[in-house]
C-alpha cells in the first residue's frame, strides 16, 4: 500500500477510488484513462487538480467530446507525459488543434492515434519511439504529412500503420526519409501496395510486415507491390517460408540483415483458394535474392493434391536451381511429388543435382482421396540417385497427419541411402513454419 507506483492508474469512474489512488500515488506520474461519457464525472474533476504530473493519457469517444476535454484541460505543456492514446469513434474527425499539450511533446515516447486526421500539430517529438496510426480515411492523409511526421521523430523504433496510408504519393519521387533506428514497421491496408516504402530508407536488421485484406476471387490488382526493390538491405536471406491456405497466405524472409513478412488475407467466404493471392505471393520470390537461403518451408493448408495450389514444376525448378546453400527443406501438406522429382538428378530438366548442400528433408503428409498409405517410391529413387552422386541426405523425417502410414519395408529401403530416417505421428506444424 505504500508503493506509490502501484496507485498511479486513474480510470476516473469512482470519486472515492480516485481520491485514494491520488493520495497513495504521492508524487508519481499519473496514468489517466478517460472513456466516453465520463469526461465530466466528478472523479475526473478531482483528477484535474493533479494533472500537472500527468505521465500517460488514454482518451476515447466522439470527436466533439474528446476535443472539448483536450482543449479545456490539456492545452499546456506536460513535461512528464510519455504515452498518449487518442481514439475517436467517428472517422469524420476535425484536425487536432495546435494548442494541445502546448505544442510540446518532447518527452513523449509512445503515441497511438485512431481516427485522428493529419496534419498533426506537434513537431517536437525528439524522444518518440513508438507510433501507432489507425483507421484514418485515405483522403485525410497525405504522403508528405506522414513523411514530415517521421522526420520530426528521429528516434522511431516501432511503427504500425493500420488503414492509414494514402493511395497515391504527393511527395517528390526523390524524397527519401531515413528511419535509422527502426526495428519493426507494420503496414496493414485494404489493398496491397508499397507506395510508402518508396520514400523510406529501411535500416539493416529491421523487420518489415506488409499485410493486406483482399475480397473476392479476382486477381491481385495491377498496382500490387512492384517497387520492393528499394529494400536493398534485405539481402543474405537465410530462411524462406511460403504458406498458402484457404484464408490467405504469406511469404516470409529472414536473415541477418532483417526480415520481411508479406501477408495476404482473404475475408470472403466459401473456403476456396484466392488464386490472385497465391500467384502474387509466389511471384514475390522473383523480386528477392533467396539463393543463399539455408532453410525453405512451403505449406499448403487444407488442400488435396488436385487443388489449384499445386506448384508448377517449371517454377519450382527455377526456384530450387538457384538455392545452392539450401540445407533444410520442409514440405507441409504439399503435393510432394513435384519437389521430389525436381530434386532427383535423373528427373529434373537439367539432369543435375539441385541444392547440393541439402541434408535434411521433412515431410508433413496426410492421406489423399485415393489411399491412406504414402507411396515412397519416388522419394526412394530421389534419395538413391542423390547418394550415388555424392549428395547423400543426412535426415529424412516423415511426420504423418490423420493416420497416414508408411510401411516398415519402405522405411528400411530408405535407410540404405539416407543416414537417418525418422517416421512418427504428428498433428501440428513446426513453430517456425507458422506466421507469428
């Protein structure tokens, strides 16, 4: 009860509670949370008397009520304020008045704005590290306003933009804003585009996540990401992961120079594959150098081998032929035959050993409509041919799903050409094979 820091959160819902919290918080910075329609409550009136030690403010409601309270009580500097969250319940919001917080947020570290339109009147954001900007109509945001804001906050490390990016850029094509301390940038939009990325310099080691929501079964629009080449720091990719499912899919790259997630989410019903997303995500491989990837995982969720997610042999060969450093290949619920044939020196178009450093192959298998037994004949042929050419596999792991089985004789035959063969039941994908 004597620990002042435990009594700093004021929700201003009860006069007696607020009074006790104010007394026990002593001189510690206060965290005030105001939710409509409690702005004129007596508890808040009591808190106003101690507002000089405001350390964090979260306020939500209609624009009229929110800005009335902000202008009346928060139009002066607050030197202790380090976190600010403003949530407006209507998108037709007025621009925040420049008098708020005395125009000085030099101590602010976390800023979260939902439904608040640009331009922001605050320029002194030298200590801001986290910025969340959500649900603002596209016509209310200009690219130059976003870029000006980023330039005024040179210490930004974490950025999330959710449905708050303009459709077009009004900034000069040559304008480039460096985000030297950026650790992660998340862009969530209704349509896939990289218009903002054209104006940002992403530092080495940063994680970039692009997510879009796609309705219907039509192909991805022509303005899908084509300018991702400005992410030149994303090189030396060591892990490549592709995941396709009925509700969407993603491409993930990771390496010592950073990471990139591109996630497409289909929200229309029916459970059918969104072919546009699949084609779009698969084509992204051509825009990045994955030749040094050591791990590749491909997941096709909840589809039979005849489903339209089947990967064409020619594109698969093109991908695997460049992956000279590939060490681990994981295929989850895939049509495994095209992969196995491509890895077989006698079956691929070049008649050569692809992925010569490949040592571990993991297959997550499930029964087909025709049989519950997994046929290993092509797998055995591939392992035999690679071993004969000095590219012997160290490990083959077969994890069965839904009681698919492999005979003991087939396992024994595989062990003649592979150092270690593992066969076991399973029900879940490996942790690194799922978008976190």
